[in-house]
């Protein structure tokens, strides 16, 4: 389980997605303000964080820590 804190500063509702390739792994409509999304178990990979269909970041699961 991954807890991800998301800030929606648009003043309206926003569609939040976690995608791997072209496949959405998690989708939620966010209310304005800060909220927490609990993501289900994700496989080791790099995921794209999308807000209203636009890439806004990445989430890497299973990476080795260090320089």
C-alpha cells in the first residue's frame, strides 16, 4: 500500500490517475484542497502521475536507495 498526499489547487474537482504505459492503475476524482490517495499494491515499476490527463510527476516503486 502506498499513501500519496495530493494537493489540488485548481479550485475545482480534478481527475487524478496513476498510469503505467497506457494503462490506468488507479483513478480518483479529487476535491479542491489536500487529500490522501491510498494506492493498492503496485508492481516494481515507474508510474506516471496524471492530473486531468497531463503528466505531473512520476512514482517509482522498488528502486534501490542510494546515490
